[in-house]
C-alpha cells in the first residue's frame, strides 16, 4: 500500500523555481557547510541548480510544497524536518489569486512561509480543508526513494529558432 511521502525535486537553471512558485532560500554559509561541502553547494548555486520538496498523497496527488527552493538536497530535507518539528507552531494563511478568484494556502512558521498549496481551489473552504489535510498527513510522511529532476520543456530547436528571429 502506498504511503504519504516527501518527494524531492531538483531543477536546472533553465527551469527557474519562480516559474513553479518557489523562491530561492537565503541560506547562511554555515548551513551550506553543514549540508556538505560549501564549495559544492556554492557551485550548485552558481549553476542555478535548486532543490525543493513536495508532499505527495497516497493517490499520487500533490498536497503541498515547500515555499522556498534550496541549493542542496540536504537543506531541502532539513527544511521539511523543521516544518514537522514545528507543526504545533504552524499558522495557516489564506491566499487569493484575484485575477482568477481562486484560493490557496500558505503555512508560516515563526513568521516565515514554509509551505504553500500545490494547487488553486475554487472555494476558500476547499483551500482550508487542503491545508488541514496537509497538516494532518505531513507528520507521518516517508521520504520517496528517488529525486525528481525537472527538465526544461521547451525543445532546444524552437528556442534557438526564436533567438534567430524565426528564420
């Protein structure tokens, strides 16, 4: 039987986290050293590689995701561990996309956003139920076996053709 799991995503520079709703975390140098080699983490930032986590339900649907992206796999996992250790301090906030009228949620830990909804909802009530389900299931989540690598979906030929002006 499948379990609720944490899936770690890795993306190259061409798949910027902002396009997926993630911001890059500001990480102190000490944290980079604790996560492994500061040099390798610095190279990952320079190349633009990023990591983030998402909570996947037993039906393989995304229940929520990290509000930030991170320069290393270890820092992404540490961020989720911090979230689960602070479950009793998480504060849910409603988020509304005014142009579409859809609703989402954000969870804050000590005033900083740590998790966001993985989708938009038609009603505020559905969004609140989604946040409650995330909170309920995150404590028992297992780490997925693999890292999902995000790829740029734009074909290289089309990109180079656009640069040449469509010729």
